[in-house]
């Protein structure tokens, strides 16, 4: 059937039906069109196909570039610590001022009203321009210098304080960690530095210097509960709970502040009155009469040549201070400008003197006419006696008389009192002062203040509500000021009172205070954000934030990564060098040699690295023999090479008995040649895979030891990611998470990248191992 | 017979290694200068005591005294800095419980979870479940545990406030390591430790089970009529566990080792923290004792793992020669 048919058909095919294929042709293998693929090229092709590994290599490349380049690009140096920007949050410039909380240098704070106002106050204070102009609240809120970037929540909270229920206004806001510093006090500036700042302000248009806060004004400034660092942010009137207040002590509400701003409490440095000009050295006002015009113009910058203490006034003579009372009148007039005044009151008890152009004469000895010509002050029809306690006198008909004498002499009778008042109109002040003491007005008579009780004083005259800090009985000229037609003493009055009494007088805020020997050092109040720019020529922006010491985390991370790379590469090289030689000898010679060498590696394998690192540190680093880095390298290398050695040994066992080795040996190859030319190359794949895993291992261990503080790289010239982690933990991960999180992220990324890269390399070099993860 | 010989050989090598390491360590430590912080009368007493204990004799003689004390009296010296004049065995003993506790809890949590994820990943190989698990494993294996411990501490401890961010002291926990306060405060260190271990077990189980699932005996099991589930549980899983078990056994020895970095992150008053403290305070006797402790446990765990391979897997013959 089927078979039969087949048989029938093909059973006998004639030979001539066959034609040999390729008859008379020379057959050769076709030459390869492509080049042969080498071991490494093959591996590279496989590696390229592994997406994860390629991405990982790119990440590693970026990290390496970061470690190399970042220190050159960064605005900051490794050892550059900004004390006021400790813990500054990460910020990028394009997110600045957005209030989004994303990389804009802010963090969230929940605080009571007082603190909220204190921060907003920085913005209001930064707008000071020399006048008392009221600032626009919108402008304040959007100000760059406003640390409050966004108010998230405003609520009321009931607290129990001292057993009482108190409702507290609270705010939750995003606060900029760069601007929250606000104003600070800078001490010890030289005059030159001060001028440099002024020049810089002009050049850039940024304001650095702000008036000093009047910390002596007990009504406006509460020193007790404030950290001195932040005192300069309390430039406004506030009470002991730090509430903003007005001058009557009423707490300002937010609405009032929005409308009228805060009440400034700046120190007035320069005061001009009709009887002279005064400079303030921060505590006392000094007369500057006798200073040149230029000196007066820059009055606030001078320390007067005039001096006064409990012994009396001093004149500046021949480069030294001499007690004025020891000089003759002539000497007084010639030696010091100050004594060129035509009127003088000595600090003694003998009263006032006038200078008639020739000599000083005692007022009491002169007639009224003489007085008038000698000094305009005495041109008044009214005077106070210099040594009586019996009230006031008018100068009438060439004679001083009291009210009753005046009543009789004028013949006015009962209506004399109106006329009396008219004559003495400018003396409506409640208070007046004469050389023999203060007087206060009681209905229509002046009473010597010293005869009154304190309570009476207080009820009669408001000035007696003040605390006077000098002996009022012996007022000295030059410490008075003119108010309401009467001279009052400046010493003892607060700036506020001076301003209140003399609104028309030219006042200037005190921009600095002199300290130190000869007043050579200046203390100023600066807006730190701008002062930082003046000092460093750059805006403070820390890409990854600043750590607890104010170091830039970004640049230190780059140095940390650099240390990790350098360390791991050196360790890998050392491991390879020792491991290859050791493993080759072991594998090639085998037998007894191998056994002994194997025991050595096994013992080494039992040594915990932590112990070796510690011993190296204690023995060599603490005694100053080697650096910490060297110790770490040696410790890692001392234990690390065994893995390479055993890998090489294994490859030798696999290949040393193969035929090609035998063939080479037969041909007379030396041991050295056999080892390194014929057998060792087989181990290269394993070794490459190995070092790709050793690098993350070394980085991980280094981080581990420096985190534990066994090796401490916390310096200005070197740091490690582990040290940064430890520092971050000390600073407090709950409050300043960025100090830990950035190093942790970089380290994590690095470790993941290296492991992926290592997996890729292993798959590429040993395709048979693909998929098995270890 | 050869197995017994191998075991003896391993033990011998272990003891030799241990002795060599300890002798080197002892000599290096005793060579370091000792700085006393005691003053006045106390300094004199201390100096006299040190003299009496032979600290001023030549190092080899010191070694002899030390070895003699350890062997005859189990006297490992006293702490000079941490717990002044307390026996180091007591000093370490006090801190052993928290270390063991966190590691024990960690093992108990990590083993079942790790095996569970490993099985899922192997069964769903190359599906999304496997990819998610493998990615997680890769991250957790690569990143050192103390690095993500920070993250755990920050998120769970501080931000969400679910657990105490640091371990309680014994006094706060009511004087017991087993009180609820203490257990709760140990949650975060346990979790931080467990994540790495879970990842390790997941990876190993996945690899072993994948291999088992593609074996010929699985095909046989299916052809003889077992369902897929039966085949996996009775055959694949059983075989896949063989290489996993030695690791688990070794792990239980390692519970004594504690975890230096994690203990430091969470301020656990354990051996790891003690060790770092001994280094920073230069409390040399404590350092030597903890070193001995660590070295011994490390070597013992290694041997136990190797030997258990032989007992669990008849295919592995230990010490079988060439």
C-alpha cells in the first residue's frame, strides 16, 4: 500500500539521476562579518540592558560629581559656621518668601500673640527710616524681612495659670528660619568698620544699622525674662509679659497695631536744648557746648570733653581733666571753651555767677540792671531768690519783691493777683528750680520741694512721679533743659520724657554706643539678615539647611561623600592587592601552604571589625601616630582582603588543573606567568563583582563607626556622613529633622545605587548567576 | 565519623581563634596608659587596688593573672568608669536583657513576615506583587538599618506619635523589662531591626522557593495528581526551607549580640550601647569582656550555621573531604 507505493516509486533510482552538490568546489568557513566579542565587551552589552543598573550608575556618577564639584559651587566653605543660622532650614532661592513650606527655609511654630507680634515686629522695625511714620500693614506682611511667611491658624486656648483661667490668643504659622533672627547687637566695632557699613548701605540700598533700643527705660523695656540675644527684637514698648503696649501701659490689640504700628522705644542719642547740646554715651547726657560745629553735627559720635562727677565739674586742660574749681576764673575762660559761657553756676553753695565779659560776678551781688545786661536770663521781671525759702519775687520798680510786697507797692489790692500772674505767666510750670533746690507750686505759692513729703510731691507735681537719680539740691548747668519756659534737668529723665517735654527740639536716634577704653569700640544694633550680607557678600541660603553648629549641610555632605569614596576606593585597592597575591599563592600551591594560610584567614574572619577599629583608634590615633582616616583604612583593609583572597583561591582551584594550564606548563611557563597570565584572569569577573559590593559595604561601615563616634570626623577640615547623622541626632531629630534626613537620604541613595550597580555588574560578568540575589 | 571529626576540628579552630583574638586584644589594651579620674584618698585606694590586682606587672604576667582569674573564679575584672568597681560580668549582665529582648522580639516578628513575603514574591514571580516586594527588599537590604531607623523614629515616634521615640529607662517602665510601657517603647527599635531581617528572609525564601518551584520534582508532583497548592506546601516549601533554617538557628544565637547602632538611635540600655560607652570612656575591662562576648558569639553562630546545614540537609555532607 503506502509503503509499496513508496517502494515502487523510489526503489530503484538510476544513478545518473544523482548530481553531487558543490562538486569540484572548495568549501571554506565563511569569514565572520562581525568582530569577535571580548569578555569585557560582552559584559558591557549585558550590563547596558539592565535598566536598574544603568540608572544606578548614573546616580553614582552624579554622586561622585557632587562630591568633587559641590565644594567649588557652594556658597559656603567647609569650615564656615554661621552662629545665628544654627539649624537653619533648607531653602532654595526660587522658593523664598512663598510660605508654602516646601524648601523655603520655613518651619511651623505654634506660639502666643506676644511671640507673633515680636516676629512681625522685626518687619515693622526693619522699615524704620528715621521718622515716626506709620507703616502700612500690607507692606509689613509681605516684607521680605517678615519672618512670618504664612499664618496657618489663629485660635484661642484656655490655660490655667496660678489657678486662674486665662484665654490665650495663639497663632500657628510658618516662620522663616533665616529671618527669625531679626535684630542683633554687634559689639566691638571700630569706627572704620562702622563707616564701611555706612558706605555699604549706600552702595547696596540695604539697611543694616538701626537705632539702639532704650534698655534703660523701665516703662517700655522689660529685661528680666528675655534672652539677651533677642533683646534687640524688643524695640517697641512692651510689658513684663512681652505684650506690646502704648505709652499709658495699655496692651495693644492686633487691630491697633495694624492701624498704628508699634510704639518705638529707641534711645535718643543727641539732644539739643536752648541752653546747650547734649550727647548721650548710653547712660548719661553730656553737655557738648564748646565743641566745634562739625563735631556737633556728628554729635552722637563724640564723647564730650566735658566731665562731671561728685567732686564737681572738670575742665580739659593740657590734655588732662582738671577740677574746674581749682582753676582761676581766667583759666576757666581761657583753657576750656566751656567756661566761655557768660553764666555759670558753681557746684558750691555760693550761688550763680555771671560773666560780664571781663570776670565772673556773683549774681547776688549785682543789681537788677547789671544782671540784665550781663545775661539775658536775668532780664526777666521775675526771679527766684538764690537763698531764701520764702517764695517767688517779681522785679518791680527796680526792686525784687514778693507777692505781698508787690500787692502793696503796686496799689492794686485784691486785683494784684491777676497782674501778678500776668507778669509771671511764663512761670506757669508746676515745677521750678533754683540754685537752692526744687520748688513746686501749691495753688499760688512755690514751696521748696525738699520740705514736702514724697506723697505731697507726687500729688502736686507730676515730675515727682519720676525717679530722680541725682542730688537735686546742687543742680549743675549743662544738665538742664528748657521746658514750658522753665529749665529742667535732663539727667534722670528718660528719653521718652525728653521727647514729651520738648517736641520741637531736634532729636536723633542713637545709632551706636561707645564702649571700651577711650570709647574706641562701638556697639550697634543691626538687622542680621543684611549684616550677614555685608559680612559675607552673599545672601544666607543653605540648600540643605544648616546643622547645629551653623555649618552648611550641603557642602559638608559633599565632603562626607568624598571621604566615603576615597576611603572605599583605597580599601578596595588594598584588599585587591593583598587578596590577589595571598589567594593566588594559596590556590596555586595548595596543600600545607594553603591550609596554614586558610587558618590565618579564618582567624581573621572571626575578629569583629568594630574591635579592630577600636583597637587601632586607641593605639594609633589617640597616641597621634596616624590619622583617623588612615586607621579606618588599615582596619578595614586588615580584615577585608580575606574575601578577595578566597575568591581568587577558588578560581585557582577551578582552573589550575585544566589542560591549557598543563600545556603552558609543559611549554616551560614560570609559576609567575602561569599564575598571572593564565589562571588569574579567570578571577577578574568575580573580583569586579566583589569590589562593586565592597564599596557600599565600606561606606556603610565607615558611616556606622563614625555615627557611633568610635571614629570621630567632626572637624572643620573633614567630616563623614555618619558624623553628620550623629550630630543631627544630638541636635534633636524631632525639632531639626533636616540635619539627619539629608545625610540619611544621600547615604540611602548611595547605598541603593551601589547595590543595584553591583547586581548589574554581577549579572553582566556571571550571567549564570542572574536572578539569584546573593 | 568524619562528621564528628569535622565538628571537633571546627570547635578546635574556634577556640584557637578565640584565644588568639583575646590575647592580642588583651595585650593591646593593657599596653594603653590608664588615666584615673579618682582624686585624693580615692586615687590612692584605686592605685593600691590596681597594684594588688597586678596592673603594674609586666603584660605577660598580667595576662597570666587575668586568665587564671577568668578560669578559676570567672572573674573578668571590674569596671573602672561605667559602674565604678562593679564586676564586669554584672555590668554586662544588667544590660543583656534589653538587648536580648529587642532581638528576640525582632526575630519573632521578622521570621514569619519575611517567609510570608518571600513565598508571595516567589509565587507571583515577575508580577507586580513580586516587583513591589523585591524593590522594598532591595532598598531595605542596601540601606543600613540605623539610617532608616532615623526615618522610623521621626515619622512614627515624633510626627505621628504612635510609639515613644526612645526606649524607656527601667525606672520609667516600672522596674520590669516586661511591662507594657517597656514593650511599647521597644516597638520602634524592634521594627527598625526587623525591617532588615524581613528583607533578608524574603530575599532568601524567594530565591530558594523559585528554584524549588521550577524543579523537576514539582512537575512530577503535579503529574501524580497533587493540586498546585498541595505540591507547593508538601514539596517545594519543605525543600526551600532547608537552606533557610540554619540562618534562623544562627539568628537565635545572634540575639545575644544586640545591635549597636539601633540601640544607640533609640537609646536602648543594652550591651551595644555599653560597648560604645566603654570605648568612649576607656573602660578597658568592660571593653575586653564585651569583646570576648561578641567574638565568642560570632564564632559560635558561624559554626552552628555550618553544622546545622549538615543535619538538616542530607545532601550536604560536612567535612567530607575532597
